[in-house]
C-alpha cells in the first residue's frame, strides 16, 4: 500500500490544517468564516473519500448477481452538511455585517478595545 495512493486523504488533511490555521491566526471575522468553510470542505472530502468502495457499484439490485455495492449514506450526509454549512455561513456573514455596523470594524482587537472603554 503506497502512501501516495491515498492522496485525497492528504489533501483533506492539508485543507483541514489550513482552515484551522486561518481560524486561529486571523483576527478578522470574515477571514475566520472563510477558514471555517475551508475546514468544512476538508471534512466533506474526508467523508466522501471514506465512503468510496473500490470497484463498488451503486446499490441497484440486480437479479442473480452478487456485486460489491458502495454505501450511499456518506454522500447523502454530505449533501445535508453542505446545506447546513451554507446556512451557517450566511448567518455568520449577517452577524459580521451587524458587528461592522455596531463597532465599525470586523477585527477582533478593535472590537475588544471598544468593549473595554
């Protein structure tokens, strides 16, 4: 088993760490939302990669055939997660707009400084 044969897992790990770094390192709320979306996309890739069965076919029953079927459940769960992610991103952007209107900035340091005054 070659380590490079599972490159999709390496891509998922790279995206996960990139998104995590952006969330931790950035003080801008919009950049944090983008980092969360990158992190979320990496989780989607990870789940879809885990749900793939080598030489698996869609689960359509055929008479007299013993075929290796792939499980459609991970793909269905990812579709649901995408819808939830879009809603969460929309809510986060709406909150960022309200914070910008209230404080005049979306930088955490500026917001904290105004709260302390």
